[in-house]
């Protein structure tokens, strides 16, 4: 019973982390691609 609860909480935390971190990561990726695009344009 306790194991299931711990598992559930860890999954929930992972999910929350994804919700928070994914947009940040996407933003960083976009900035990187923008930089590389600028480099190719120049």
C-alpha cells in the first residue's frame, strides 16, 4: 500500500517537473536555433 503511494507521488512529481521544465527546454532550444539561424544568415 505504501509502495503504491510512493510510486504515485514520484510519478506526480515527475509529471509536474515535465510541465515546468519542458517549456523552459523548448525555449532554450528555440533560442539555440535562432542563434544558429542568425549565424547562417550572416
